[in-house]
């Protein structure tokens, strides 16, 4: 299994294959998830004190806060998937 990282802002990286969801932090349920994660010690704040624009839910149960828009992170994931799929095809030839 290939291990790939995705930039989530300010030079911080997250394991791309461990991300389950990238969501906006605005709704009350998401705010509750973030607070519960903070209480459990499972919150990773990668915002560097800036406004939280995306919440990444990992398959490990950890929650990561990012100052980058969800659309930007998802675009980076899609671009990375395309690049890695092309490189795998080249490796097979």
C-alpha cells in the first residue's frame, strides 16, 4: 500500500488515504464533533491560530482542523490521485 501525504496548509501534511471526510466547520453538529474530539485528546489543530475552514475526519477517529478551504484540500486529493494513478500505469509498462 502506497503512503501519500496531502498538504493541509502551512506545510502541514495528513495521510491522504486515512481521510474519511472533509467538511465545513460551520454547523452545530460539526462543532460538537470538534469539541468532543478536543475533550478526548483526539483533536489536531493545524490552523496556526487562523480561522478553521475545514475539518478533516480521519479513519483513526482523530479530527484535524485546517485553515484551508475544503474545496482546496479535495482538489489536492483529486490531483494527487490522478498523478499517482498515472505513475502506477507507467510503472506497469
